[in-house]
C-alpha cells in the first residue's frame, strides 16, 4: 500500500513524499527510523477504493477454519511452528490474512509466543481463539489444542450452514412476493384504475381497497421509506444501550418457534466453547469470563456474569446455572461432570444434544413455513383476482 507523508527532521527541515508499506503503522515506523518526525500520513488510495479493498479482502469464518485445520495438521505432524506459518502464508490468497501470517511468523521468530502474535490481530483471531492457543502453549499440548479447535470450528461452520440453508427457501419466496406486490402496485393497478374511471359502475370494496393501497404506495412511498429508515436507525441505536439490548434479546428468546431455535443455537455455542476451554486446561473461572464475552445474547451474557461472581465465591457452576436461564438438563449434566471429573466431555455431549435439537427445529420450521407461505400466496392471489375480476364482470353485464 502506498502512503503520502509530510514530516520534519531534527534540523526542522520539511520533507514530503510517498512510501510503500503494509499499513500506516509500519510506514510511520520506517519514517521514524530515518530520523523523521511524521506530521501527516495518508493512504494514496481513495476512501472508496480502500473501503472496497478491505471489504473484499476481509477474512471470513471459512478461511479461519481452513487455516486452523492446516496449521493443526502441520504442527501435529512435527513441523516447526514458524515453518508451518510460512507455508500457510505462501499458499494464502487472501491478502489481509497473508499479511497477518507474515507478521505472525516474524513475531514468532523474534521471540513472541503464538498467542502473543495472534493477539495483535483481533479482527482476524478472536479472544477465544487466542486464549485457547495460549492454554495449549502453556500446557505443552498445542498440537492437540489446535486439532480440537479445528474440529470445533468445522462443526460450527457446518451448523451455521445448516441453519442458513434452511432459511433460504422462505427468504427467497417472501422476497419474490414483495417484488410481485411492488410491480402490481406501481404498474398493473394504475392501468386498471384508469379503465374503471371511464365507467360509471360502483366499484366493489376489495377493488377500492386495492386502488387506495396503490395510490398510497405510489404517491407516499417516500414517507414509508423515511419511517422504515428512522425506525431501523432508532432500534439499532436503542439496541446499543444495555436496556434496549436486554429487552430485544429477551423478546427474541420468547418468540414461539424462532425463540427456541435461537436458544438451542446459543446453548450449542456455549457448551462447545466451554468444552474447548476446559479441554485446553483453562480454569473454570477464566472460562466463564471468556464465554461471557463471546456470547451474543445479552440474557445469557448477564447470566454468565452472575455465575462468574458465584464461582468466584466458591460455589459450583451447576448450582448457579439452575438459577439462571439455562435448561435443567444443563445444570444436571454439569453436576454429573463435576462429580466424575469429566466436565469437558459433558460440555461436548451437551453441545451435540442442543445441535441435534436445533437441526430438528430448523427442519420442522422449514416444513411448517412452506404451507404457511402457500396459504399467504393463495389469499393474496384470491384477493387480487376478486378485486380485478369483479369490476370487469360488472362492466360486461352492464352492456
């Protein structure tokens, strides 16, 4: 990336020019080593190009999963860590990840641990990822931890793909319904309206409703758009507040079918993450703090923070979860794990259980949505047919 800089030296002489570097921080470091005091430093790329470049080169979850699996395979095969990362960097096509891997390799060769090197790139490697690696290095079992992480991430990816795949059909159908409604309101209904206005017949109520809706949509669509944007902005801003976030997340959990799916998905992620952390040897108290931070739902996040305080006082985790929003099976199974010393295995079994429950719920939702969508389509088509055919029938009978 090319940067334009303005700087001064120790003699207070003014300098300006261009410099090539991976990022602004690296460019500033190079200029300082030359004895220059940086006044301003800006990318030569336009903001739009820079935005699209970052968007196109972002590291997605699939790339992280593949990279973790490859690294785990090479390390478990006995390859030196820095050499393994060099191999990953050479074959990487995503420029953002490629630069990050190059930096990580350089840091490791400079004496940093893998966890410390990964911690410099929080946008690519989340806190959970870094903590698991840190635990693996501390216990001397980095190869095993990486393999477990790769397995866990792949299960997460497959699970997310199942949920997204199940929702494609209803989203596509509803989107097409919206397109058809807009076409009818903007193009078809106005032409029929002009035809009906030339006659003296009394229009039926369904036709009046349809024509009124069309006129409202054509003449005042901008009001609806403004209300939609303002409403979305208001809800988004409110969700950023603790009260709004808690209210909306609790509301989602109470929805008839969607709430159960979200609950099971959240519990799947909770148990799998906890299983990875405990298997890596991270203490239970620290694991609770990490899981609470990575939780998306504010209800479960708050419950885990309360559990953290209880465990800190010496109470068992199973007793604290019974008082929270977790199902009884979670606390009962964890109690068994605490008594037998196999908490990590219990967490993975719970993760598989809730994942299976989520799969069934998503499949049932898909099966239930199909007839509901067909019924809605049938009602809509019937209303359109009645609204259009009735006036035409009256016109033909009046001659």
